[in-house]
C-alpha cells in the first residue's frame, strides 16, 4: 500500500475556509515568525492539480480567482500574505476562501499570529465538499 | 470553475460548536486583541442566508434564537461577545451552539484568549449535520 | 427552525479523540487557568444521553468505562482531569479516548496548557463514527 | 456498549495531514517542551494495525514509507521528529503526510512550537479518506 501515487483518491475537489484574518503586526523576526495565514495543499494524486481560490469578504464582492499549481505528489504551503494577482489580500480584514481543484487535494488551514511577543497558532482541516465543482 | 456563485453546494444547513467559553479578562488593547469567541460564517451560495443560533448551557434552558443574515457571496465573522438579542452570552461560562441556515453555509469556530499577556488561539471547523433542519 | 429539540439529528453516537495529554504543571492561578484537557459534549436532542468513555494508553489496557449523563438540551464540558471512577487519568501520559452515547451528541476536544507563563490552547471537533455503537 | 474491542469500526484506513513543519528551535527544556510535531494514532480495533506513512515535500519526491505498528486497543503518539528510517524529516521545511493502515484507526495532528519563550499549540483531526487504500 506504500507506492506513491498508487493509493486511491485522497481528498476532495472543493474546500472552504470560513475564518481568514491576516494580522498586520508581527513581533517575530524573519518570514518564519511573521504573522501569516496559510492554506496547506497536498496533492497525493498522480496528476498535477490546477487550483483556483476565491476570497470572500463581509462588505465587497469576492476577489479572485487566484491560480496556483500543485504538482503531483507534492505539497504547497501557500501563504495568503503572498497572493497579489489579481490583488493582494487586505490586512486586518475578515475574509473567507473557497479552494477548487481539478484533482482531489487535501487542504489544511493554519495561522501564526505573532502580534504579541509570544506567537499563537491555530490550524484545522478545511471543510471539504464532495459535490462536483 | 471560478465563477462566483456558479459552484455547487458548499457547506451544510446545520452546524454545531460544542466548546464555547468567553473569558471575561483580556490583556490586549482594543477590540482586535480582546478575548473573544467567533463563529465565522461563509455563504458561497447565490442567495442570502437567514441564520438562527441557539446557545446551550450546562444548567439552564437554551438561549435564542439569535438571528443573523449572511448575504450571498459574503462572510460574517460573528462574535458571540456581541450577541445581545434576546440576551447577552454570559462570560466565564461554558456553552455550546447550534447554527441553522436556510442556505448551505460553512462555519468555523475560533477563540482568541488574551487573559494572559500572550494571546492564545484555537480554531476548528464546526461539526456539520447533513440531516434536514 | 428554531424550536429547541425540534431540530433533526445533530451529531453521532461514537466519537474518538486520538490526542490526549494532561500536563502536570500549571503557571496560571485557579481552575480556569490550570492546565487541563476537556471533552465538550453537546446534547441537542430531546432525550438525556448516557455516555461512556474508554481511555486508551500506549502500554497498558484501556481504562473505563467512565460514565457521564448529558441532559437533553444541555452541554457538559467534562475535564479529563476530574475523572476518577474507576481510576484517575495519569498526568504527563499520552492517551486517547472513545466516547459512546445512546443519543446523538457532538464532541469537541480542547486543551489549555499553562506550563509556561503564557497559556496555549488547542481544539478540534473529535472524529465521529457513524457506525452503530 | 463499553466492552473494549466490541465497538464497531472506528476511524478510517487512510488519513492525510497537509500541514507539516518541525521548527528547529526550542526554548523549552526537555523533550516534553521541545518543538515537535506528532501524529496521534488510536487503534480501537481488536487487531494490531500495520501503518505506513509517506511524507510529501514541495520540491522533491516523497520520503518513506515509514512503518509503525499500533497494537490493538492502544494509542501511539508518534513524533515526526523521531522518524529516521528510511531518512529523517528535515527541520524548518514544509511537508505533508499520508497515513495508511490495514486496520481502521483515528489520526489527530498536533504541533507544539516553543521557538519563542511561550509555547504555542495546534491540533486537528486529520482528513480521513474512506476509499480503499
């Protein structure tokens, strides 16, 4: 059961993250300890995955799609901080995200908050949808 | 697959959060760092969602319903701290919540605890129920 | 859709928590800030729930069953620290738990770790099993 | 419903953790407070479980399989830090993991980050796959 790529379908085509917020402040040094929010994408399938991300807000139309490729048998730990096409994600602003992929992937959501001089972490597997995208 | 509102059903009509607790103390300054608990609601559907929240306690009857609207293609990061109709949520008290929506939504639960001078975070996608409300 | 007890089945009869660990040290004062681990149980059904908990270890037979009642339309935030019948949960020891209920409930797992002078939190909805207990 | 091993199937055969990262730094003393990442495995079945773990990276082929046995009615809190056969997991590097078991198990993912002088925690139940491995 251990051949890479030989396993069955792992994951889903559509994932949602309802809690998004990038603090503008950081007390850590360097990118590792900068306040950030990430969607960690795992593609354990045999084909590369084309992924599109829509970002939702409380008071304006959604932004996106943001496009990212996750190669076969690879993981991409994508920081929302780094998205800038078609537009950057505003800081200190509540948002949410829907992630759609043409291959099954697994999505886990993580935030590192270093606004205060001791970092805090949160993480949860995102909500999968098994309906066709 | 990237047209807002064109995607399939994302989420569920009923969600549960079993762990609720709003600390009465905070060491941070301003509302961003005040100890708080939130239910982040994402409505990725094409229709606005009417949402009702019932809050459960250990030793009294439930409170609610609290009513909130999540417009189409919007997210609402609702703080339990701010609920006051029909009654505020008591602090330093264990509670739980059931969230029902007439449209499919996604719910993620987050707490920021700043009782001590370094904040702590927790978050998890709430428990969805796929039975009709 | 807001009548307490009128909603459909919320939750599952069997839940698992694979990550259990109660630190023996605390730096906070009082029970609220004592290092602890909790299973938060929500019974949104119309009948009281009889719950049994088995605790699993790495190197000995399971402990339990621990018995607890969750009344109808109530939540119980049960601390593993407080269990003592048939035996207390050892500190600084890895464990896991399976929670079975004769009514559908929702279980969320939370730890507050105050070993260092700034508390840390983790929480996740437990893993539900939809097979009959 | 409380006989150990008498309960129905608990868990799944395949689990994914999309967010993996072992910080190389720690400020705590001793193994309990060393920065670490763990997969907590619960085998509530009546048979011992042979488990294989594949680890995925952003820019190289997967590592593994790592093999581990979880005895019947036992939990193993496996630290990724301790894996070294066929190769250790690099520090300060994004990774992901797929865990396959010949018996149903439950997997929960936890990180303790003590890079700064107040530890941070994250935890989530991993993503189960109900397709055959």
